[in-house]
């Protein structure tokens, strides 16, 4: 299976979670996969951040 695009969401305010997500993103990007990365938590909702990017990729 070849992944072309993924969304990675990490726990906002958690440095370990963010670092792990960034490492995963780097590995996927090396496999030519487009990665969207963002936080999730009570004050953060990653999906509005991604909408403009997703719309640009789908058009």
C-alpha cells in the first residue's frame, strides 16, 4: 500500500507527542507522502488549520 497523503495529529502541549509526530512525518515524507501535521486539544482543533491546505490539494 502506498500512502499519498496523511494527517498526523499530536497532543497539544505535549513535547514528546509533538516530537514523535514530527519524526513520523519525516519518515513518511521520505517515502514521498504529503504530510499535514497539527495539534489537538481543548484549545486546539487541527482540522480548521488543514482546510485551506486540503482544499488546495483537492482542486
